[in-house]
């Protein structure tokens, strides 16, 4: 028996992503980035957003909206990661090398843009190599020298693709910075669950929520991998570069179909969606980690800011240490000044 979640009007109204030392949240009309900086303060940057589907009606049609949303999120992800590094103070360079000075002298303010373009090109090339060429090459080795795969070629290729994906995530999760990013990812999911359950957004309520969310980007990627295996079974594998070109050609329709499934699974709970969503939720055991309370506080501020009617507002919330974090000198000073936790008599 299925359980329709559409009765909850909050489902799907807020989404987000983890950023460097913080969380980005996006509602239907506002976006907020909340980051904890080097001083321990929470810095918030908000702005109005308008989806492309609201500007051009066909962009809101099924399948097409998934492709448009995917492109929008790629652009947004890049800009929010850059903004979060700036807000957290992570973009400051303590000492410049001769090469850094040479680049700054010759490129100036365009340096970051050039580095970003180069990084983007290299990222796409690496993705094509890892998730298209290498799996196909490994499958061809088996097909040519071990056993003829026939119709199972795409399945074997897909198994290698998923194995590479899981290995890659597991390895990068060992890096301290990425581990913190995944902890903020967990804080993002927990705070969204808390909001969708119509609970008060406080640390205690958010901490009690699950960190595995059906509308997560990790689940979306896993769905894309599964759909690409299915689509690949209809594409000939005799000539490698033709297979790659044809798989790139069907990539956008696959993205659109994957979005529709994630959208449906996030709003409905039944046996089918639970089975099909399970692999993506399992993958979130790698891409999300349990956050600490300070990270949860950042996520809560991000959710509340995204839901507030603000326009390009920047503000900062000073860090307030908890009682147990105060030094003995501070505690003694508070006592001398009469600042105690006892009720006034």
C-alpha cells in the first residue's frame, strides 16, 4: 500500500548542498549560503533567485525540466562553492610563490576565471576518462579475451562504472576537508527533514533526523548510472568512439528521466520507490557523515535564511561559546560581575 506524501506541502520546497564550511539552501524564491568563518561566526549571504522554468514555460515540462534543473544546479554549485570559500576566508593565500606572483602580474583579476575554466575542462576530461572510457575498455578486454558478452556488455560496463564511482567516493572521503564537507552534507539533509516534518528548527530536533535523503544528488547520480546502463544496452559497442558519442547524445534524456524519478521518489513512498531508491541511499553512507552541533547550527541558519524574504542581504552572527567552553578566567569574571545562572531572588 502506497503512502502519498503530497499531503505535506513542505516537501520539495527547500533543497540545498554542502559547501566549504557551510550549507547552501534554496527555496522557491530565495537562496542562502551560511558559512562558519575562521572567527567562529556564521556569515550569511542571501539573494533572490528565479528558476528558468518560471521565465520560459516549456522549461517546466516533464523531462525537459530535469535537464534545465541539472544545468542550473551545475552553475549554482560552482558559484556557491566559490562564494563559500571567500566567506569562510579559505581563499586567502598566506604566501605567494614566484609562479603565483607571475600569474597575478600577467592575468590579474582574470586569474581565477582562467583557472576555473582550466579546472572545468580537466574535470570534464577526467569524468569522461573514469566513467566512460575506462569501464568500456575493461568490458572490451573481457569481451575480446575472456568471454563474449553480447547483450551483457552494457551490464558489465555498468558494473565497472559503479565500482569506479564507489571507489572514487570512498577515497576522497578520507581527505580531512572532504570529510568535513560530507559532515555539512549530513547537516543539510537533517535540517531539511526537520523542516519537512514541520518541527521547530533547533539543534536538538535536527540532530534526531536521518542523514539519508531520497532527493539527494548522490541518489540522483546513482539513478543516472543505472539508466545509462539500460540506455547503453541499445548502443553498439563495436567501435569505441561511436559508442561514447552516442552515449553522450542520450545523456540529456537520461538526466531528464532521472530527475523525474528522484522527484517522484521524494514525494511518494511505496515498495517500488523504496527498492529503487535503496542503492542511492546506501551510497549516502559515504557522502554524508554525522555532523556536530556547530555544523547543525549553520544548516539551521541557512534554511531559515532561504525561507525569509530578503534580497542580497549579508549579515553575520557572532560566535557565542557554550558554558562548558568558557575558560576558568571568564567564569570567575562573570561571577565577580554577578553574572550567574541562578534565578533572581
